[in-house]
C-alpha cells in the first residue's frame, strides 16, 4: 500500500499561519477530492503539484509586496517626522527674516520633498519588480512543465 502524500501540505501550513478564527482550510483534503476525477493518461499528482507551486509562488509574491509596503510606510513616517522637525526649525529661524532667506528655506524644503518622493518611487519600483520577477519565474517553470507533460509518451 502506497503512502499518501498531501501535495498541498506546505500550503496548508502557510494557510494555518494566517488563519482567522472559524476559517476553513481550502487545501486540507484537496488530494482526496481530486481522486474522484482520475482520467487515463493524466498525471493528477503532477497537476496538483504544479498548482501547489503556483499558490506558493503567489503567497511568496504577496509576502514580498507586503514587506515592500511595510518598508514604504516606515520610510514615509521617517520622512514626515523629518519634515515636521525641519518645518519647526525653519519657522523658528525665519521669524523676522528677510524674504530672500524665507525663499531659500522654502526651496530647500521643496528639494527635500522631491528627493523623498524619488526615494519612495524607487522603493515601490523595487518591491513590485521583485514580486513580478518571482511570479514570472514560476510562470516560466509552469510553461516548461506543461510543455513536458504535453509530449507524447514514448512507452
């Protein structure tokens, strides 16, 4: 008797980490459910394994995107704090100052904001690129596996 392997095992574990009270694990008995759809010449185990890898790739891409979003929020908080401190210092320094000095303070503040926006845009681009690269890699693997499965058996 062959040992039954749950191809969704690691996904089920991941799902358990994020499970909300009362949620149902959609991957728990997937292998058992698919047994009823057996068709001659179709390797259900490899199809299930491919879908498991697809879901894992999606989970990983979402994790990457979430981490990128967290980093951006942290950076925005730092930028806001820095801007408020600079604003307080500028207000104290410009009290009674001539208009040329006030214009210089405003110009420096504007340049700092533009630099911060560039940095945030670059962070977003890097985060999105990493997530997309991960999904593209999995899509390429999937297509190679699909092409291999579509080859006629030489047996």
